C-alpha cells in the first residue's frame, strides 16, 4: 500500500513553454502533498506544501507564479512549471501524507513518488 | 529550525564489510529521524525511521540506526555490505510542527561497494 505515482517520468521541452507534472496517491487519500526539486548530485529541496482544497504554501525563494501547484482532490496534485527555462531543468519529486494514519507517534509518514526528470532546452 | 549534516559525501566499502554512514542533526523540538535510499533516477525509499521508543531502529535490507540524543546523531549501519547497497543515502529530520511534518534532508552520501 501507500503508492505514489508521478507522470510523466521524463519530459523534454523548449524554453518558454509550460510543463505540467502530476502526482497521484494510488491507494490512499492524501491530505497533504509535498513538492521537492533535486539538482544533480544534490539533496532534495522542499519547494512547497500542497493541501487539498487550499492554496499551496511555498518555501522561501520559490516563485509561486512560476511553479503553480493545484491540489484539486485527495489523490491528485499537479505542479506546472510556467515559461520554463534551462535553469529549471531538474528532478522533481512529490510525496504524500496519508489521511488519518498518524499512529501513536503523531507522525504522518511521507511516501515518495518516483520523480520526474525535466529537461528544458 | 532543523538541519542535518551528513559527514562524507562519498563512502566506499568492500563487499562484506561494515557500512557506516554518519548523520548528525539539529532540532529545536524532539526530532523524528529518517534514512532514505535513492537509486539513480528514482524516488526515495524509506529505510528506517525513529519517532519514539527504542533508540535502536531496524530497517529494511539489514540496515539499522541508533538515535543518540547526547551526541545528536543517527548513524546508519549495516554489518555486511552487498553490491546492491550501492546508492545515494539521505538522512532527514522532521518535527511535529504546524508545517505538517516537513522533512529537512541532508546533502546525501553516495555509497560505493567494491568487490
């Protein structure tokens, strides 16, 4: 259980175009989804936190008008990179928290998607 | 505020040797600590986690880690390395905050296993 998928797994686009990445929780309802980006040989950096039915919360330094996040349902969040440029090329990973499974520890485990490799030419 | 420091961006061991990947954390609240593994062009897989209770945590694939509050450490070990263990390993910290369990990752350690 607790599987998260991402689509597409790889995308190549021209500079100036917009790209949409989907993150789906396949077998559970996700109250919250997170979006990360990872540059080559580097760690994951949190971009934003997405809660179903409300506006995403962006981390400092992340342009909300460039990285549009929509969490329209409990199983789907989308990240749209608008007017993409080569410096946006990166590995984008989402994660999801299960609903109502806080356990005795009070912590809701994040389940990660397989990632999307974006290359902007 | 929370942070994680992973000592050694690259670690190389022989197959069958002990694996030790170091992680030190800083947290203003009681931490939850995690180790994840990432294979090339893939997402993260949880190896193990410490939330509460026993400080020695056993995970998948023979890995374990010990939470040492006095040393603010959460080092990852495996008694005998296997070729399939070669991957990138990330230590992460989280605390129960209004931010909904956000994770802060270390910079990662690339583990190489040699014959």
